[in-house]
C-alpha cells in the first residue's frame, strides 16, 4: 500500500495522458501539480513498482525521482517575518468582517420577531390542516382539497355570490391563469372565431383568485382552468369537462355546437 501511495504523482501523470489520448481536455487535479507526459515503459515500470516489494533504498528513490520529474514547480519558502506578516494580515481581514456586537435590547427584538414569525407559520399550518380534514369529511376530491388549501380561510358565501355574479356578467365568461397553456389555447380559439369573451384572471392577484377557484371547483365539479361559461352555463375547459353537456371547447367544436351556443348567448 505504501508503494502505491508513494507512486501517486506518476500514476496521476499516466491517467492524465490517458485522458488526452481519449480526447478529454480537462482533468481535475491539484493546480500546483505539473504533470509531464510519460512513456509506456515508464507506465509499466510504475505498475511493476506498485505490485513488487522494494528495499528501503528503492523506496526512498522513487518519491524523490517522481517529485523532481513530475512536480518541478514548488512553492517558495517564507521567512519567519513573512509568515508573521501574512498571519497578522489574515487576522485583520477576518476581524474586519466580524458582525458588530448587539445590545441586549437588539437581541431581544430579533428574538421576538423570529418567535412571532414561527408562531405565525405554525398557526397557518394548523389552519390549513383543518381545511384538509374538513374537505375530506365533505367528500371532496384530491384536486378540490388542494384548491381549498391554497384558498385558505375566506368568506365562502361572499365569494360564491361574487363568482355567480361574474358568471352572469357577460354572454361568455372565462376564468383563466395567464401562463396556463390550456388557457392560452382557449383565448386563441375564441379570437379565431371572433367571439366576444370576458376574461377573468384567477392569478391576479392570487389571494383573491384562489378562493374563487375553490368555489368554482365546488360549483362545477372540476378545478382545472380555464372555466368556460356560455350563457351562464358551464361548458367545460379547453379540452376537457365534466359531462356530455360540458365536455370542453374542443369537443363542442367537433360536434359543431360551439358556434351555435356562442351565437345563441350573444357572444358571436
């Protein structure tokens, strides 16, 4: 084992050369170690050296020769004065970045602020866990539970009334997320047919849109965006829905009824 350890510099040179042969241009080693190309004969000699016993004289010659050939660039030695100057400079550098001491009052304020934040997070987690339990008891689907948790605590009746009013506020109403791929496709499809659509974003702001999405999910049985309403009736999303009468825009278009419904509602 000692023979192998003493031959590491030359073994690294062999590995470096092998990497060059196979087309690799980088090899992560000690940047202070300068490696020279080695011949196949030297490679064999090193491998032979690693596996065969050596006398004490041979052991002492190998690391010296390897050091001389492989690592000719050595760090310059420092005098005691230079070492002392470096040590003092390092100490001054460390001291310069040390934080200034805090008074008892400042520490008390920081501790109180951290404690208040932790308590707030704990209270929020408890409230959301209670929402999960309540949603399960009501038989909500997994996605509806997620929507309820994101919505947090809110006035359900007030939000429900607001959502119902929005649904009836135009011949065609669509609740969307701006960056949703399905919502973008739905907007493009309505633009293509020239439909007059009222777009209500549920992500601007999120704290208002999340409760609305939760109530929409309870109302139609689906939490995916977009929510498309024509003439006050839910017709599904872009490419999916909840039933044959609300299969989504794509299916309605293939059936040939999307344009008819838009015209009858006054959106086209």
